């Protein structure tokens, strides 16, 4: 049997005992008495807040990427249609598409 797992178990047990000793001797503040120092609890709360912010930002960015992909897809479809018009122009077919707007002249 390897000594590495035993070493890890002993290290964890010593860590827990030292945290409990320091907490019970009131060298580290534990206001709610759950055995977890307040500093650690505050750090965990801060990490949870940051994770929430990151999740919100990632969701926002994913939504924007979806919108842009849809726009690109629509543009590619338009390009495909336009290339068919180019092929038709090479073959000598008349121009398709929108007709230019009639220009109106205004009297001064």
C-alpha cells in the first residue's frame, strides 16, 4: 500500500484539528459557531457573487453571438441569391432585383 494516500488523510485530519483549535480558542472569529471561520465564509460568499456575475455576462454574450450568427446566416443567403444573378448576367439574362427609384425634380 502506498504511503501517499495515508499522508493526504493525515494532512486533512491535522488541518481540521488546527482549524477547530484556532476557532475554539477565539484566535479566529467564528460568530455563528459552525466551525468555519468567518473569513472563509465571507470568501465563499464573494466567490458566489462573482460566479453569478460571470454567468450573467456569459448568458448575455451567448445571446449576442446567436443574434450575430443569425445576421450572418441571412447575409450569406442574400449573397447566394446575388451570385445566381451574376451567373445570369454572364449568360446574358436581363437584370433582376429592385428597380432604381425614379428621380423627381423639385421646382424652385
